[in-house]
C-alpha cells in the first residue's frame, strides 16, 4: 500500500511524530493488527504517574502500546514499554475503561464497522481485549532502531513469544 508522502524535516520534534501517527496509526501498524485501529489514549497518564505515548485498539480487540523516539532508540525505551504494560496489567477492566474514558468494552467494539456474517463477534472482541490488558502488544517507533534494541526485541519476540516490535519511521 502506498501512502502519501508528507514533508517532515529535521526541525520536527517527537511531538510532531506523535501527532502524525496518532492521526494515522496504520502508518506503523503494518500487518501487526487489522487495518482498522482507534486511538484509546494519546499521552495517556497512567496511575503510576508515567505517560504512555499512544494506546491503540484494532477491530479484533488487540491492544497496542506505542512508544515514540525521535532519533535513535535507546535501550531504556524497551524498559519503558514493559513499565507501561505492567501498569495496564494491574488495572481491572472498569479501571482501564475509566482511564481511557469509555463506558464499556462494547462501546469500543461499536467504534468499528462489523459485517453481519462475521465470525468474529463481541465475545471474541472482549476476550482478545481482556487478554490484551494482561499482555498488550508493544511497539517502539523510532527513526533508527539500534542493533542492541533490535537484538533484544527479536529475542523477546522469538524466544519468549512476547508481542514486541520495532518500527523504523523515516522522516
């Protein structure tokens, strides 16, 4: 799929990258989720006091935590993702829904168009969503993913089956 090229010069900051991806999460999602994603939280203040860059949900209920780095990806970015995921895991569904300002999982499900004859229904969505609270997909987006971060995330994904990915986003 070809996406329209947008001017993005060196003067832009991490906040600018955040804004671009917040408005169009599919730019970095690739085939990791369905093409339809909604943003549940942008610069979301967690109960720990930390601020999660972006939290998305796809049509199937897959939750993805996204961390942005303007330039190179420091190793600490991987730790940040773990911190955010562990913070979400401690929340019950009601606390999470309150955090993202939604009344129910069904309300989030209804944000997507669903085919009448789809085999994937609200029960499947809720199950995937609940599993995602305990173990969300993690994504690091940076201009350059360093070799050590690439090695660590590949090991976590391939050996330990952790849902973690890195995306290089070329400005």
